[in-house]
C-alpha cells in the first residue's frame, strides 16, 4: 500500500480504471462492487470518458459517482480523476476560467 502524503489515506499500487464504466449503470455497479469486495479502494476516471456517446459529456464521472452513492461506499474509496481537457469545439483554449468550470463539474458529479 502507498500512503498519500499529508493524509491518512492509503491506496494499492493498482486501481480500477473506469473508461468503460460509463456504458451502463448496472455495469458500473457490478464492476465497482466487485472491485471493492476484493479489497480495492482506488478508482480512476476522467470527465472525458464516455464522451463518445452522443449527448453524454461527463457521463463516466456521473455514472461512477452515482454507483458509489447507490452502493454506499464513498468512505471506502479514493477517487482519482483528471482534468484539463479543453472544450475543443472552440479550439484549444485552456485559460483558467475554462478550467475552473470543468473542475467544479467533476466535484458535483461525485457528490463530494
């Protein structure tokens, strides 16, 4: 186990990647439930996972966040996500205001 500096959190050197967890709620529930039952606690996602599904921007984080809430395991896991994915519909503008909005959306998706 690896201790996260300046916290009492520990994580294994491997976590659950959820690029495909946004496909269905049932899949996410089953996958995350099994992972936690086997002793896992580090779940990795990103706001852009599942963005290839039309009309589903941010779906993976929503589905993972909802699964965690339904399963009642928020206190048992460490969530890891990634940001900095610019809205490419207007070019690659990565100015601070454009980064802040997605960061707030990530926190909202996880219910934290």
